[in-house]
C-alpha cells in the first residue's frame, strides 16, 4: 500500500482527510465572513476588495463572481448578464433591464450574431466590432471594471468578450420619465406650458431648444460615492464669468458625500448654504424659458438628475422677488405687477409687526388713523393670538400638501368658517388679527420664491415677538439686525441686497421698472459677464473682433 492509501478517513501517513462537503461549507463560511466585513462605500473600493485590482478578468466565469459580489448579479432581479457567442468567442452582455431600450439592443445583437470567426481577428476583436459591426452612435471602450459597473448602473450596456480584457459600452438607455407639464409654483397666464422633469437629458434638451448658441456648455460631474448622481453645470461660455464657473465647479468636485438622494437641495447645502441661515442663496426654477433668459444674462445653472427644478446662481434678494409673468405683459403692466408683488412681500414681513407696534404704543398712530387697532379686547393676549394664527396657517399649509385635491376645498371651508369665524364670534380672537394675518399670508404666497416666502415668514414671527416684548426698541433693533444680516450675507462675493446695498441707481431702476426689451441693452453688473451687451455687433465693439 502506497502513501496515498486511505484507512478510516486518514492517509497512511496519519494526515486526516477533509471531505469535499466540509471543504465547501468552510469556503462558504469564509465567503460569508468576507461579505460581512466589507465596508466599501464606492464601486472602486468594492472591486478592489473582491479581486485586488480594477482590471476586467479574462474569463467570464471569474467576471461573473466579481459581479455577483459587487453589483448583486443573481440576487437583484433587474441585473442581467446575457451570455452568448459571437464569431466563435464567448461573450456576455451586462445591463439593467429597466433602463434598456430593447429595440436598439436587439438590433445590435442581431447584427453580431451573423459574425463568423474569420470576420474578426483574435487581437482586435473589440476594435473591429466597434468600428465595423455595431450600428450605433454612442459607443466607447474601457478597461476599468469599476468604470464599467458605474456606467451600467447609470443605464448603459456593457459587452464583454472573453480574453479581451476590456469591454464595449453601449448607450441604449430608456429612462422612465413623466410628461412635460407646467410647473405649479411658476404658472403664467400666457407663455410656455412645458416644465422640467426628473430626467437630466430631457431638461438639457428643453434649454437647448431655446438657446441654440454654440457657446452653451453643459459639463457633467458625478457627485456621491454611492449614488454617482449626474450634475450638469450649464453656462454660455462667451458670456459667463469664468472665475465663477471655476469656483462652482471646484466646490461641486470637492463634495464628499455618500450621495444626493434628495437631489438639488442637498447639493445646495453642500456647496452654498452650509449653515443655519434661513434665506436662500440660489434661485430655483422649473421653467425652461426662465432658465434660458438667466443663462443669456450670464448666470450659471446647475441641473441635478432626478430633480425637476434647477439652481440659478448667483441670486440676490431682489432677484428672488421677480416672476416670469412680469415679462409676459407690456412694460407698463409688468412694472405694475412687479410693484404689487413688492408691496405684498413687504406686507408679509412688516405689516403685522407694525400693527403690533401701534397696539402697544397707541400714541404713535398718525392723525386720522385712529381706526387702526383693536376696538375690543379678546380673551387671549394679542401676541398669543398672532402666534396661534401663525402656527394655524402653517398647519393648514402642511395639511393642504397631504390632502387629496377633491378634499382641499372642503378643508379650506372648514378652516375659514368653523375655525376662523367661530373663534372671532366667541371672543377668543380679534377681527383685526385675522384680517391682517390673512393679508400677510397672501403676501407670503405672492412671493415668487417659495423658499424666500418661508424665510420672510420666520422674520415676521421674530419681529412680532421683539415688538411685543420691547416695543419701539424691539422693532427698530430687529429691523436693523435683519438688514445687517442680509447685507453681510454674500452671494458669490456680492451683497445679498444688491443693488440696494451697495446702491446702484441704474441697476435699481432695472429692478423697480420692467423696461421695454429694446431699452434693456446691458446685462446685470452683478454677473461680471465677459460680454455685457445684449444687442448686436453695431452696438458692441467687442464683437467686431
């Protein structure tokens, strides 16, 4: 008997033999422990963890094992690895079935199935397939497995050929997208009815349709170690200030987050408004015509995939007070609407504190305005009435968001009749409190920027409390602190209250009056544009060169 002879599960040398079933169980246990110990938070780290390099394996069997651990092949139902044979070579097609256009992919695969071994060489199989046999426009080649996986997760298809050590990326995406609708927040009486959607490509096309300028650039940046969210940096190259573009690009590239599942708002907090300041530093818009007009003024637009709104930068307080409807009417009526909107915004901030000041100090009432003020006292102090109504309006607003549309009218009637009217009749509230609160709320809703309206509401609440506690001193000090807060708030090296502080008469005239189109010849100085003239070459010497 030689040294390999078995005796009771042991070699004759005395070394114990482990059965194959136990070896497999030990391997599965070790693999399970390795999975549980993985802490990779990016595709690159995960690929390096499982195969110690970022190269595409030569054998499809090894590739499938890596894909199983990294992307969930065989676990996630939508991750598909279709194995085929082209020109005598084993091949595999990796894609997500929810993002793939079946018609395009079927046409490409049909053409490849006709290939014979003599049609392609062994060394240049992928190159010849790309240049000769794949009838598609968007095709590229890469050798990094992490890059291939990231592109597949964004909707592309990857074609692997055994022993090729690289893969072909095919852009046959078909994203789920809703139809174009007019934005609810930025409605106009006359004008375009299309609005942005949650798909970045669709949003870019809506802008391209309006700005057919060769200088319109859209740079795509990836943000988020896990989500790999597409962020589009949009600007007109020969108009925009390149220093601002480089600064914003650098801030986006420096973002170190797991992802942006909530889209543009999270990106804003990461690159612009990083603290507790209540006022917005960017303007949000869902209208392609508004965004296009701002691009031609030299602004920078940031689009985030999965977000139907885009960010316009830089923006100031007075920029956020303007609406597209003003430019859809004649200059005279546009100016009138703009002034009405300004009055509404002012009322939403200062009407209630001023009325409270006259209640606390009746001697401050101007002659002939004795009608101002409560003529009867309620059972609840005035300031407490305001606080209750303020919170009630916010509660009503939140309820309206979560209430189905057919029930919204009924909820409004309940709030107006059962709550407001009965509260006044029972003597809990004063009539003037409900009246002025309604006017201030209308002014808040008339504010074009939803974020600005919420911030103004918080300022109104703080001014009310300061006025009730300290009277004239509280109102003056609170208003002064508000102006200082807004003045020191910077919007990319510019005052947030520009052109009011620092004062610019010409720019202030552009804000207060909606000038006729042919009279508005210069772009806003805030944007520091390379080309500040809107008119043709006969009025812009720079264009003659």
